[in-house]
C-alpha cells in the first residue's frame, strides 16, 4: 500500500487537539480517528495533516513525540514529512493581540541554565522544508528560505495569507521553557534571555530536539491566548477556542 505524505501536528493539550479537530469538521473536512497505543490520531481525507497530542512540558512532549512517530510508522500508512508543534502561546511582544498566529522561525530555550560553565542559549531554527512550504502558499512573503538559523532576524514580520482573514499572522521567534509567564517583569526578562523572542510557550524546544533525533523537519506555530500578565490563566481558558479556530483556518489555507 502506498504511504500518504502527511505533516504531523502535535498539540500539547488534548483540548487543543479536540478544538482543532472540531473546527476542521465545521469547515467541512471529514475526520477519522485511529488509536496508536495510548494516543488518538486524527486523520483527514483532504488535508495533508494528521493530529496527535504529545502532552505538556518539554521532556514529556519530546518523549511522546518519538513514541507517536514510532506508532505511526507501525501503521505503515503514512510517511511523515514534517512535525509541527501547534497550540496556544503567551505574547511577549506588545504588538501581538489575542488570536494572532505566529510562525516560529526560531525556538529559543530560555530555561536551559548552568552556573558551572559558559554556554550559548539553545535555539532551533524552522526547517527549510517548512519555509518552502509556507513560501509556496504565500508567494508575496519576504522569507529567505536558505538563511542560516544563527543569522535569522528577530524582526516581528506581519504577513497576509488570505483576503478574508480576521486575525493577524506573523513570522517571529518563540521562547520555550516550562514556566508560565505571569508578569511583565518576567516577560521582559525572557525577551532579554532569548534575544528578543515575541511569544512564549512550554514545549517547542522539546519538540525540536525530538524531531532532530528523528531527522524530521520541524517548526513551531502558535496562536496568542494571553498577554503574559496576572490574568493569563483566565485569558487562556477564555481564548483557547479562538486560538485553535484561527490555527485551523491558517492550516486550511496552507494546505
């Protein structure tokens, strides 16, 4: 049987997976669910994506990413062309608004610390496969697909992928660390540590390490659920559905 080329969308939360699947179905796409060990895999007839949930936290996400990838291989049905960490994020940059989508050209691990040796803050660039993929869908986009990761600009760059989109989309940098950012002071510290990241979430660096070990292209794409303040928990709960709706619409256009 010929294997189908698919991009694996890995959400940290089961609720993110559920809301994403729900919006795809509302937009008319038929879904089918398959169990791979303890995880549920959602596949589509007419989209180049499959969805699974990898859990919260960098280490857990990385381990589950590898486990899910191995489970998919055992199905002998799909060929995974890339892995995308997909979910909600907090805004570090005040230009970002609730519901905006940010494509992480870099994911920077802000909580990798050592008092015993000098080190460079770990960072992981979006793979050329995904840069080419996005550039092909948005020809007007200014994106150097061959730019080395360590030379990538940290400019927050807006772009339009559809004339009817009702949220903004950006190319930018993602911070990654197992920490909820709940004050402006801490948000500013994370920006300083990362050299100017625009949004933050937990799992991105874990997914990047797992994808590298699997030798699979990787990218992190998020939607803004909160503004990294004292109301972030309530904002996350209130805005998560909007985030996943916007991500679904972005992905549909990218397909």
